[in-house]
């Protein structure tokens, strides 16, 4: 779970960077936001 906290935002950035034009600008924004939000939720769970 700790590894996901570190690598989810990185995966979102990589996917948006390489496939941004393919999936579209708006979908890229949504995907990156979801990955960062999941990382924040996981970090809160790890904290408690």
C-alpha cells in the first residue's frame, strides 16, 4: 500500500504525458486527479 502511495501520481503523470493526446485533454486531467486523490486517501489510511 505504501508503494502505491508513491507511484500512483507518477503513473498518472506518465500516462498523461505519453497518452495525453490519445485519450484527450479532459480525460487526462481527470485521470491524473483521480490518481493523486487515491494517493492522498491511501496516505491518510497509512497514517492511521
